[in-house]
C-alpha cells in the first residue's frame, strides 16, 4: 500500500486559500492539512455551514483528502499566541477554545475528513499540574464525545513545551479520558518533535504507536531544536519513518508541515513531495 501525502496550509499562508489548495493538488498531493485561520477558512466568519459545504465540494473536485489542524497562532486572541487553551485558568477562555475545536470537528464531518488534530496548550506560570490536568481531561472527554457523535477521528498532538509534550503524556491523557467514560482519542504524531524531546527515535515511535495513530506530521528537525525544516536539513531519519509507516500498513494522510517556508511555497510544495517520493521504501526494504 502506497503512502498518501498531504501539505499543511500553514506553509502556504501567503497564498489565497483556493490558490493554496490548487497548488497542493496540482503538485500531486493526496490531501491537505488545513490549519483553520483568519485567512484560510476562518471558522468564526459568517455563513459557516454554507462555507463548509462549499469547501467539501472544492476538495472533492480537487481530489484532496483532509486533516483539520487547529494550531493557528492568533485566531482566538490577537495579542497572545495560541491563547486561550484548554488549560487557560479563565473558564470563559477554555470554553472559547472548546467552541473552536467543536467547529473544527464540524468542518471535518462536513468534508468527510480523516481527523482533527489539536494540542493541550502551554501551562501559564500560575497554573499547577494539579489544576491543569482536570481541565484538560474534562475538555478532551467532552470533545471526544462530540466528535464520536459526528463520526470524526480526534487526535491529540504532543507538542514540546505544552502540558502534553511526549507520547507518554498522550498515553496518560488517553487513559484518563477513557477512565472518565469518554471515547478514546488517537495520537497525532509529529515525528520531528521526537527529536526535540528525545523520548523516542521516530521510527521506533511509529512502530510502537501505529495502531493508535490518527494522523502523522512530517518535516525535518535538528536534534533538540523545535524548528520545522525542509527535508535533508535536519537530523530526522525520514526514510526509516516512511519504511515503518509502510510496514504498518498506514493508510491515512502523512502531512508535510513546513510553516516557516511559506515565502517559497511555490518551490517547497512540489519539491517536498518529490523528495519524499524519491525515498519511499522498496518492497525488499519493507520486507526486511
């Protein structure tokens, strides 16, 4: 089974939305990882349901699958990056984040997408672990029930510096959500983050967590440095990741995330896919 690739719209942020989708489709990708944002399908703009239906029709015409990403920096607060989160001390702020994530689920459902990816958030200095974890578990449990009712796969992404920053942290969250009586959530694995936290080799993590992967993000990254890099410029053994995904029979979108390269997206979008295709494993390598 051939791997299927998508490109994240946070890496085409200088393009108009439809132009970005057409660039991704024309470059040969199987899907798009759509980061909902003020300029790329604002979930709080008017006519949300109508625009969602129009997006579904456009994706179908372009032959693109969909993963919905929720990492927009200033969509909810123009002065505080990524705020509010599910662990913000203000209850109204947490409710605002949850409303956003529910709208992301709605977009995914309308467009028959593969998954919604989201993260926990960075704890503020005044927020203790004892306070943050119950807020997070409660919100994820509620969101999991919301997504399950709409047939949408929900995936939590461990993010360096956040409350859930490792795959082991994801396992802990999963256990607590299930203990709360909610449907389980999947893992959104960004392989580059594993080199930042040093918790697992990327290929080992793919092998270990393959049965629970909801989506995978792929880029290069220097060891210990959280900076998304073009392939070949960091320390990620990308061919070994592709090999393990193929061995696992992974059939969901593998999403290229190069958010720092939007200024040269016209080159990076097609170039990244060419680089990946040149390094896909052979049948002998998969069988070895």
